[in-house]
């Protein structure tokens, strides 16, 4: 009985694998690419002196405005002990990271 069940399960898994493989889109052939024409080497240019300077704080933050509030939604199963512990951690995180609001 065990061998029959094992064989049946293996057969079903094989059938599903074949069906899912058949549903995959066919791979496309890569387009023929011609060899690039001879190009002239670019002239040596000196880098500006400020190019190696460290990025400013504004550049590191990207396009985020200082008055913009980012919201992060956090979800978990309801276990009273975990909820109270997580709320304490969220308060600590929000105090250390102004501008980020955690929705829990």
C-alpha cells in the first residue's frame, strides 16, 4: 500500500511539473548583433577636484524632503506580550528616526 501511494504521488508530481513547464513562455532567440564599428578612444580628461568629495547629506538622502514623513506599516499576529514589546521598540525607533512613522 505504501509503495502504491508513493508511486501515485511521484506520478502526480511529475504530471504537475510537465504541465507547469509546458505553460512557460518559449525562450526568444537573441537578436543578431553586428560587431561595433571602430570608434575613436575618448580623450583623457581630468576629473574635477570636487568629484572625489564625499556626498552631502542631502544627496545621501535622495529626493526626500526634510519635512516629509515616511510611513512603514508593520503587521504581526496578535500576541499580547509581543504587541506590548513591539510597541516599546516602535516608540524607541521613532524617537531615534524622526520623520519615520511606524503604523502597527
